[in-house]
């Protein structure tokens, strides 16, 4: 696996997402993934699984300094007082001194971005996080966040898969030297895995459809992916994408699927998304 250099952060190109994982299952899956070679684990205060994730880190036997750990602060807790309190609580649940990356989980429509970015800078100065960034920010919000921050932001974690055109946002991330970290990178499977462009590449390379889509993700400049699975076999399988490369034609064919315009995570509190 390779790392993505993003304004001082070194983010492993493939990580384990933990949304919807909980309890002993989350602990076992995190520990198993790390033993299998993962070095990037993603969680969030809102996932209500940080205790279990932290237990998985320790159960794995992998040294803490070898693991890139991300957590996120919920959009209701982004004020200058609440953001550091939220991160401190996350660190206590995870039982770590600092995370490698802390993100604003979603932009707030009511809390001033200036205050949130100042608080984010504050936890960095205090050593509670080694890098800072955002998630679900549009191009205009990203530009504003970068302008407000005293230090460069490491990443924007976004929904990204072959069914969703994120060209504008990817270009904005690259312009600012940031990584784009894809959640829902497999579009939750289903129709995507049956697409001729994906199926043909899987046959040509002797890989699964999921491996093809993940390879499509990490083969793009400054893009990392954090697929989630509750199946240990699939988690191991997802990691096996670094021994082959898709051709330019295969990359184009999979990218052409974005015309479908599918967005999975869209809520009342979501920002006004960029138009393709």
C-alpha cells in the first residue's frame, strides 16, 4: 500500500470505514484488518463506536505509531467551546493521546465556519490531533475553510464512487494540496458491480468487481478510499488491489458511469451540493 502526501499528512490510500459497526464485532473487525495489513482506520463521534474501535487498535498488536487514525466532530458540536470538548471525549473513548486526523464531519448551517476552523486549529496546536481537515464540504465551503485556516488542511472526506461526478471537488482538493478520502466508495455494490465496464475489467484482471472499483479509486491522483464491510473475508479482499493497474481505457469506462448522478448520503442538514 502507498501513502498519499497531503499537506504534511501521510494518509494510507486504503482504510477501513467503521460506520454502522459496533460492539465486539467492531473490535474484532478493526483488530483483524490491522493484522491483515490495514494501517488507516476511520471512525467518528456520531458512529458511537469509538470505544470498540479503540479496543480493536490495542487488540491488533500493531503499534499505535503505525496506525493512521481518523475521527470526526458532528456538525452540532462545531462551536469554539464544543469542538475541543467533542474531540477530548473522542480521545477518551478511543483511549489514545491524539488522533492522526480530526475532521469537521459535516458543515454547519448555524455555527460560523470561522469559529469552527479556529477551534480546529486550536486542537492541532494543543497536540490533540496531528492533522486537521473537513468532510462533506463543497468547493465554495472548502475554499472558505482553507482561507480561514492558519495551517493547511489535509483532506476533504466525501462521498465518491463511479456513479457520482465529483470532478469539481477533486480539482479543488488538488488545488489546495489536499487528499480526497472517499466514503461509500463502492456505492454499496448492487448495480455497480454488474456494470459491463466493471465486470469486464474484473474478468481481464482476475479480480472481483469490488477490487476493480477500489483500484479505480486509488489510481486517481490524491484519492484514498475507506470501504466498510462487516465481512472479514471482504475486508481482506479489499486490501488486495495494489498488485495490478487499470488501463486508461478501463479507467475512462468506469468514470463514464458518473452520468447516473447517484448520491447516497443526502440529508436535511447537507449543504447545497456542487453541480456537475
